[in-house]
C-alpha cells in the first residue's frame, strides 16, 4: 500500500510551491514576449532582455522556468546555436560570487571549486567560448540584488561580457520583481542603461474565473476524483481572489483536503475550507506586513484601531483627521501610504459618493499581531 492510499491525495508534489504545472494558461501574451526576446539568440544573435513585474503569485517565475525548459529542449537540437539559460534565485544568491557560482554550476555541471570571483568568471567565459554559446540569466526577485548593492555591477558585467572576452556576446537578462513600487530600469545606472534595453512584461493578478480554472487543474492532478466538489472549489477561488495570491489557493486546497482526510471523509466540505482559511492566510499577512515601511505599518495599525472604534464606514478623509496627532504626516503622504496598503493587498480602497472608503481584508486582531511581529509594538508613526 502506498503511503497516501488512505488519504485523498494522489500526488502531494502538485501542491508544492515549486511544482512546475502541467497546464499554464492565461499567460500566453507574456510567454510570447519572452519567446520573442529569445528567438534571435537561437538563430545565433544576442538574446534580448526583459523586466518582469507583477504581484506575488502571478506566474512570473513559472513563466521563466517554462521558457527556460523550452530552450533546453531546443538547444539540444544540433541545428540551433547553443543558448544556455540560467535561473538565479536572488533571495538565496545575491552576492556577486553567489550569482556567478550559480551560473558556473549550471554551465560546468558542478560547483566551481575556486573561492575567487575572478577564477569563477574566467571559468564561465572559457566554457562559453568553448561551446560557442550565448547566455541568458534570469535574476528572480532582483530586489534582493538592489538591497545587497550588487544589481548594477552584475548587470554591467553580464551585459558586457564582450568587453573582457572579445568573442563572447552580451548575456540576456530577465530581471523579475514582485515589488510594484520598484522600477528595475530606473535602478540601473547610466553605464548599464546604455546596453540594457529591457522589454517590460506585466503580470496582472488573475481574475476569480482564472483562479478557479488554475486551481481546478491542480485539484484534478493532485487529488482523487470527486474529492473537491464544484461548489467548494468556487469558495476556494473566491477566498483566493480576495487575498490575491494563487499560492494561498493551492495551500487552502491542500490544508482543507488534509483536514477532511484526517476525519476519515472522502469529500472536502465548505466547512473544511472555512476552518483552515485563517491558518493559511496569516503567514501571508505576516509577510505583507513585514514588507511595509514602518510608516506604512503605523498607519495600518491605526486603521485597525479605527475599525474597532466605530460602527460607521471608515472614510479615508475622516480617518486622516483622527490619526493626525499620532502619525504627523501630510495628506499626500497619508494617501500614498493608503495606496501602498491597498497595493500590498491588506486593505481595499473603494471610491464612493462620500469619498474613499477603507476596508480591512484581515480582522483587526490579526493586523495588530502582524504589526507587533514585524517590530512595531507601539508605532511611533514616523519613518
Ligand atoms: N497560469 C498558471 N497556471 C497554473 N499554475 C500557475 C499559474 N500561475 C501561477 N501558478 C502557480 O502559482 C504558484 C505561484 O506562481 P509563481 O510563478 O511562483 O508566481 P510569481 O513568481 O509571480 O510569484 C506556483 O505554484 C505556480 O505553479
Ligand atoms: Mg516568483
């Protein structure tokens, strides 16, 4: 008997965040743009570059991984000039040496033995020369390179490989970010920009219908038939659309199924979903809160307080008057922060006849504890 026979799960890996899905719909336009940048390199020219931007869970990493897998397939075909795609997770690798190690490991098939950056770079160049290959590098979550101060150096060196090694071509760069405030092109300095002409590729949030379809595919692949009835899937899609991150939906399906299985049932119910929602949502809120500036968090904290203090609708203008003495910011900054909280998926701003109305997406109690965990127990209001 297989270990999961007594559960409802056919293939648990399908619910892993790094699982490469069999079906990848709703991203045709983005895939086409990426293919368009790569085509010239497969004909012997230089690959183009791109900046991929969109909120978390919109398929950016998956799109790149699919395109890269496709390149690997085509590149093995003798007729095409070799193009070597390298995926770098900058959350894990953000120093120069770490990024070059990733590239070298992919090219050589083993971790380069040297501890010296120059040796590793020479090794990469030698290998590219030997294979007569072009390089394309995905810098996923490139925000981490900016924080580490390595973004410009890396881009400069990779885009201008030919400066040091005449017979090499510049690499193509796919720089990816979840942070909608960050302009990865503007972050590049003049020297980089003179050779960096990225196509901007936008990944917008999925609609509820798209989410339902994506989760439906996952359910069919990962669970036994009939385990998640259509109505329950509708509910999961609705909750996921509210949180605006498809990962939450995948986690919800898995958690709700585990719960049903633990109680010996063959079918997931709406109750299962509702019972696991807060457990799945709270890490999302924690991550979003931690990514805010302390000033944005201070405002969030006050909004949660305000929401408890009255039964009336929370109007942005009224709240501004009431939090003035704590936050000591002008109207422009206040509205910019509100907008950021909305972009981060923590609040909703709805335009009504009376002005902007603020809605919290999470219960105030959860917001207080997320703010506390992020380090602002008693928000000072500045920052
Ligand atoms: N169009 C899609 N079809 C199927 N699965 C998807 C799709 N878009 C995203 N996913 C899944 O959602 C999760 C998050 O996607 P990911 O590419 O990591 O998003 P991002 O890099 O934008 O944060 C992954 O598990 C991925 O398989
Ligand atoms: Mg990603």
